[in-house]
């Protein structure tokens, strides 16, 4: 699961360089490096686990760094589209889970086996292949976010992001 967060942290670093934000750059490189080091022990089959608190802390840090990187240094404005595109795969997974649980009258906080990576596992993917597939989707949307910032074209970035999310939906479905 943490494998897919590394490309996000690396793209945050690249966007921070583009905006001249050294602090966000350093923090995101440290986060990516930490996740890479943790991946050695957490790669399938995992020997150690980060747990819910660690995952939430990383998610919070990625969210804060995303907002920081997409806020040009010295301004109070945030470019929303690059931030949404950058976090679109994990955000879409959460949104689909909330909708699915609401439609089936399940509590939102109850765990299930219908997240994207679980759906890939139930269709016969190995743990590595499922992790790499989801990471590939994250890498695509992260690259699209970076391209949108560099090219200063939010419309193309957003459209390519929607196409990627459609590909995810076609690949893994929404679950039951």
C-alpha cells in the first residue's frame, strides 16, 4: 500500500522545485526516502506493518505537502486542480468505498475487501502485481499532475486524470 505513495511524494518534490519551495522539497524527499526504506520490510509478503495511525499520519503529511507544493511560495492561494489530480487515485478509492458502503447500508468505517487492490487480488493478481498495478495508476496521475503544473494547463491535466480514473474503474470495477 505504501508503494503507491512514493510517486506522489516524488512529484510533490518536483512541483516544489518548480515553485522554488525548498522546505516542501526537502520534506517530500525525506518522506519518499522513508517510504522506500519501509518498503524493504513491508513489500509483499509484509514482515512489519505501519498500522492505521502510521498510515493516517502519512496520508495527512502527503495532503499537507500537496497543498504546500501547489501554493506558490509567498502566496495564500492554492492551485486546486494539480492537488486533486495528484491525490486522485487514493481519493477516488475512498470516494468509491463511501458510495459503495452507503448503497449497501454498511457503516463507512467498517473494513471490507472491495478497495482497488483487494479487487485485483480477488481477480487473481498476485500481491506484487496488484501493488504494481495500483502504483502504475498513481504514477500516471502523478505525472499528469506534474505535467499540468509545468505546462500550466489544468484542463488537460484534469481530463487525463478522469481518463485514468475511468481506466481504473474498467480494470477493477466498483465492488459489490
